[in-house]
C-alpha cells in the first residue's frame, strides 16, 4: 500500500511547492470539466432527448440506470465514451489541485504537523475521490457498452463508487479549504504583528 501512496503523496507535495505544476493541475482539471459539462454534455443531451450522463446524476438507482439506457443511440454511446475519456483526467487533476491546497496551507500553519503527515504519505488520502471516480467511470462504461444486456451488479457497484466519490470529495474540499482559511488568518495576523512568525517560516 505504501508503494502506491508514496509517489502520490510526493506528487501532492511537489504540486504544493511548484507554482507551474499547481497551475497545470488547475488548468487541466477545469479545462476537462468545461469540456465534459459543455459541448459533450450538450451533444449527449440532444442525442438522448434530454438525458444527463450517469456521472452527473447523484441520486441514481439501478432501475433508473436501465430506464435511461434505451435512449442511448449509437451516436450517444460514442459521445459517452468520449466523455469518459475526458473524465479520467478531471478527477486526477482536480484531486491533485485540492490536495496541494491542503499541503501548502498546512506547511504554513504548522511545519511539524506538515512533516508528520508527509512522512506517513497521508496526502494520498485526499486523492481517494479520484480512485472512486475512476471506479465509477469503469463500471458505467461496462454498463453502457454491454446494454441491452443488463449488468445490474456493475450498475450497483457504479452507484456505490459514486457515493464514495462524493463523500471523499467533500472530505478533501472541507480539509483543504479549512486549512487554507486558517493559513490565510495566520498570514494576516503575522503581517499585522499580532503573532510572531515561527523560526521555521523562513525555510518555506
């Protein structure tokens, strides 16, 4: 497990330290999001009579999934496959962006805590939403490509992965932006002379 977590955690730390990598993650994440929600989403809705892609529906049941699939024409399926390709990029770079915010903020709040988290490769935990998003995409592709055969187990696993993705996304966002708010308050207090900067601040 450490062999997987360590390079991911190291990448988060690097993104928090390198402005170009942080900016790249931001551009790719929101560029792919715009492509998914914009032209691909619009084309898909036109081809299916107004249906949303499965990924955009957060209250799906297995019956809902198979009630919608008859509207998936061949062109609609091809559009869905194109969307799925894009959607493998978005969760990774969006997760990296959010995790880097948390790492950057904690490094400026408390260096010792930041070091403790980094040494244990815990930044990878904030990328769990990416894993579940990829799982959701994979199960959704299996369901869509196999229809009219109904892979109901895959559809149920897709829904479970969706719920896990949403929970982990909320967790990483809450942690990241809470730490950012605390870091901003510390910076303001330091600037105003309310608190003195720690000796390790110069090392950042």
